[in-house]
């Protein structure tokens, strides 16, 4: 965990000074409506006491989520908010740091907005979405989760650095796991996830 937290800032500085550029002529082509690509995020997450409550489960987990994106709008806007909306779909695996606890997920209802400019090779972004999973985390989080089937909510932000082809990113998301009252208990888990990403 300490290694990841030390490596993320170093990677961010390296990518900021990367000589790869996004040319003005290729900028609109690269982000044209209907274009798509694949990517993946790998990182580390941990549960937090959100909202505050007694005896919440403390758990860390590895996070690996491949994804696919499609540009829905092409470039829109003419000010600081210029960018594009992307449909984002991902599936993946989160493995807890004890008792071989796993979460297998698919999130088909996600969207990402990238704040794009031809004057820079990086773009901030925001991510929102929902999905579902099968997990045995209830064996660890007995007070929060009452079933193997769980819904997922994602809300996050990141910074993407473009190469001539593909991109790197550093990302944060708030990751919510609960079953919407299908079975009880249903307090749910809320976790912070930091990840590194790559687009191909």
C-alpha cells in the first residue's frame, strides 16, 4: 500500500513531462463521435467509515477492472468545460486482503466526461455509474452486507495523459457496495479506490 501511494505521484510527474503530443490537426479526429478504445485500471482500495457508524468493517482490496469506452458526443463546448461524453463499461475483480474474499463485477451503466483541449496533452475527467456483482465479502463484512449479489455505485475523478496512441491515467473513485434491501443487513460498504490506468 505504501509503495502504491509513493509511486502514484512519481508517475504523475513523469507523465506530465512526457514528450508525446496531441497535434492540433489530429485532436478532433482523435476525439470524434463514435470512436472507441479499450483500457484497464489497477489499484488499491480500502473501506472507510462513511457515513460514520460503530464497528464498521476495515478491509483493503486489490482492484483490476478492464474497460471499454465509446465517444458519445464528439467535442462539445467552447470554454473551460470543453470536452466529450464517453459511454464507459467495465468488468473486473476486487480481491480482499484476507480470507480469499473476492468481488466479481460488471458495470454497464457508466459515463465519463473528459475536459479536453488541443493546447495540452492531459485532461481531467469525472466518472459516474452503476453495476452489479457477485461476492463473498459478506463473510468478512457481516454487519454491512447480507447477500452474495450486490449492486455497485461509482463516483470518481481522474487525470489522463495522452500519448501519440493511447493514454495513461491516475484515478480516484468512491466505490459503494450494497444490495438495495434485497436481503438484510444492507448498511453497505463504502470504499476509496486509487488506481493507475492505461488506454490502448
